[in-house]
C-alpha cells in the first residue's frame, strides 16, 4: 500500500472512530453483557451462578411465556393493519394541496410528539368505567358503557386503539411524502385508458409507494413488538394477564422479581423474534416492491 493510500485509510478511521467507539461502548458491550447474564442465575443480591442455557429451557416450558407471547402477537396483529390502513387513508385525503390542509396534517401529527406517558394517562381516564369520557358519551345515547380496562376481552383492544391514535400520524406523513412523488402523467395516462379512481389507486398509486409501505410496515411491526409504556400505565398487564406483553414481562421479571438472568434470556428471545420477522419481510420484498422487480 502506498503512503497516500495508507494516510487516507488512517484519516478515514480517525473520522469514523467516534461512531465505532460509541457503538461498542453503548450498544455492543451491553448486548454481550446481557447475553452473558442470560446464561446465569443473576439475583439482585449475592453472586451470580453460571447455568448455561437453563434459562432458555425454563422459558420454553413456561406457560406464562407462551401466554405473553400470544398477547404480543395479538397486539401486533391488531395494531399493524389498523395503523397502516388508517395512515394510508388519511394520507390519500390530505396529500393534495388545499387551503387549510396543513392544519389538519399538524393536528393528526401532534400525538406523535406528545409524551407517551401523558397520552396513556389521558386515555386511561377516558376509558374509566363511571367517570370516563367515552362511557359518558355512551350514556347520552342510552348505552351502558363497559369496564373497558377491567374486562379481559376489551382491555387489549382499548390499548390497541390508544396506540394507533398515538402513532398513526407518523406513517401518515411518510405516505403523504410518497404520494406527492407519484408522477401526475401516470394518472393522466390511466384516465385515457379508462381507469377509474379505484383502479388508479391499486394499479398506479400502490405499486409506486410500495417502498414507503415496506418501510412503514417494518417500523410498525418492530414498534408493536416492543410495546411497554401504554401497558404499564393503562393496565399493568391486567386484568389477569390479558394485556401482559413481552417487554412488560421482561420488566416484571427483572425489576419486580429481580430475576435478571431470566429477564435477559427473555430479551434475547424477543430480539431474535424481531430479527426473524424483519428478515422475512426483507426476503419477501422483491415479490411486491415496485422498484425491486
């Protein structure tokens, strides 16, 4: 290697070294430490004991784990299609430039910037059984509102609705940006060929925004698998265990029962689940993303 190339290499490494060091110190080292903890019996007090993969074996045979995993998938299955569908609908309605349209966009995006804890507290009181705003509205039309957050069948849908309304604005903005990039001449050509609005939407709009659709699906799926704040504030995993999801279960094992080794193993299982879902979506992208075809 000639001196100029060596000097360029050294200069490059100097510039990237803060990011590399930061990545190692903030992310890589804690990840390795958590994996080691997952192989131990690590109590709050006393010495840790290396037990190999016993924590993972215990998790697989733990009925609570499978119930919690089912709740996590239930939450994701409810949140992702609702979030993507509503965001796309709102984007279609708000993508055109019209007087005052920015006001509606801002109003729908404000919840994204609102504190998750504050948002969850507000909705917890809105879902209150007797004094909640939702049940008071129902009483005005002669309907006795249910105990939303104390009913095992209604608690999770209530949390899902709260989460959708909180974050739908982010995907809406991404879809608006994508819709505004669709060339107008394609719609004109479709009209000449006799395509109606629905045909234009499914044959022109959807194919051209599939890269953004792919991005929003991945982000929303990952976010749904990591839900915690809403559960902690609104239901604390109840009633019973009907809303107990993976991250809440990890928190409970670590900071209520002080089983740090078991909690670390749960965290790694969640990590690999999210990675698996992401890799599956990444592998299948060529089948439906327009620019990948």
